[in-house]
C-alpha cells in the first residue's frame, strides 16, 4: 500500500489529479482509517478547487494520526486559496 500512496503523491505533484483520485478512492474504501490516504485525498480536493472538502479531509487525517503539522499547513493553504486569509493564521 505504501507504494500505491507514494504513486498517488507523485501524481498529485505532477497535477494528474484525476488519476490520483481514481487510485486514492479505492484505497479509502478498503482502508477507511488510512490517515495518509485521507490526507492525499484532501490534497487532491484542495488543489482542484474543492477547498472545503480538502479542509475537512485534512482534519480527519490529523485525527487518524497523520502529522498535524503537515495537515495544518495544507489547511492554511486551502483557506488562502479560498480567499480566507484571516482564518489561515
């Protein structure tokens, strides 16, 4: 599974969001408590202008054990992209 998640992260970096999404969703269906998969889906959502869903997924990922510093920084980026700079601090 780590290799699959690494591949999803590569797809996100290359902005191949649909492919990343198509790989990430089945992982979450099979392992709904995967903090990293939830975080990566949050990145996909946030980077494809679905910031609210991304923000919520980052929060869920943090609760499941994904490093809070990484999830919080991506939440802040989502808020900035969504025109909410005051909330990003």
